[in-house]
C-alpha cells in the first residue's frame, strides 16, 4: 500500500510531542486509532469538524 520508509516516517511524526492533523485512508484507521482522535469527514459535517479541530488546537 505504501512504502515501509513512509510508514516509519508517519510513525515518527506521531511520536513527536506536537499536535498533528493528518488525513489517513480509512483502511489505516485501525493502525493509528491509538494516536489520537479520528474524524470521518463528509460534506455534511465538514464545517462542524473543522471548528472542533481548530478549537482543540487553540486550547
């Protein structure tokens, strides 16, 4: 699906003590579920999720 080098990089990014906003394919959700909150974005809920993420990053 993706290279091992890329997977290692993504794992490294999630190990940092910084907020991360990432887009992941739904097939990878189980792999990264423990790294933080996961939102399923649709056209109907985009704005609500955007506001939630901004609030969390600010606060």
